[in-house]
């Protein structure tokens, strides 16, 4: 099984890579992040523990050339992608009327366009084989507006729109599309905040749901995954 995960150096992306390695020993993980090379010891441990092949690539997916370089890397490394997890993203709180000029463009570049362009490059192989699964990491911010959401929330609503349109388009081609909506999850987005561990989900919770959805029969598709902390969002 060939699995592509973006934003894989930490947080949800890293947990997703680990979860797929456990569920599918011997799989080929193609991982990227801006500083993926800094996780070499983790990659080696993952490969040694589960017999999987790990192909890592440093790429800034907020830039089109970074997306194209990673797509070329993936297509050279394997014939077809079985699972694509578009996880690369960035959170910056703010309000539409006060956030700095260019904030929306930055949010759209990494939270939407990186997934849009990478998916387009990898879809032809999936279509030719009539199978594949695309997971787009959206957010509860794509379902409900909230204070300080600003451009981030707008970009995640756009990511959900992309996911739902792609789902409809890919039905005839046997390709599944799942939008994932995590609530508060312990990732780098919460760095600097004093958070009670009992009030926030673990990255592994999100990863477990993704790998489970990916393991269903070809005739079943989980269209949306919504997770929140047991006591509700922060």
C-alpha cells in the first residue's frame, strides 16, 4: 500500500503516518513537511518497527513549486497512490476586519491550494486503477463560525467545499473522499497555551479514525469524520 501524508513531521500528520505503519506493516509511506529531514531518527524507528518503507521530502506546500516538486517525487517513487492525506495546514487566529493584509492569501495557499494542486497531480493514477482514498483535514471551523476564526476559518470552509465537490466527481471512478473535522487536538497550534490534557484530544485519536475509514470495503465510504473533545470544544 502506498500512502502519502503531508505535514507529516509532527502533530496529526505524524500520528497518521504511525497509525498506517501499524495497520499496514510493509506499506510505503511518502511523507513531506517543511522540515521533514529533521525527523530522520523517527523515520528510521518507524521503518525498523513495522517494516515499512519511508520516503521523506522537504517541501513548503504553501508554494506551488513545492507542491509540484513533491508530486514529482511521489510519482517517481510509486506507480499509484492508495491513500492521500492532505494534512498540511497552518492556524493563525484573527478577525476578518483586523487581521493583517495578506492573511487570507497565506491561509488559502497552505490550507486549500496545497491540497487542491497535489490531489490533481495524483488523481490520474487513482482514476486509471479505479481506486484510492483522499482524506482532507478540514476542521470544526469548517462547520461553525467562531470568534477569532478569521481567514483560517474561511480557508477551512473552502477546504470542505473542495472535499464535497471532489467526492461527487470521483464517485464514478471508484475513488473515496473523506473530509476530517477535528476539534481541539493537541498539536503545535496550541503551543503557548496552558491546556488541561483532559480537555483536548490526542493526535492519535484523529489518526485512528482515518486509518479505520481507510480500511473499509470498496463499496463503503465515510464522507465526513467529526471529532470533538468529550467535554466539547475549547
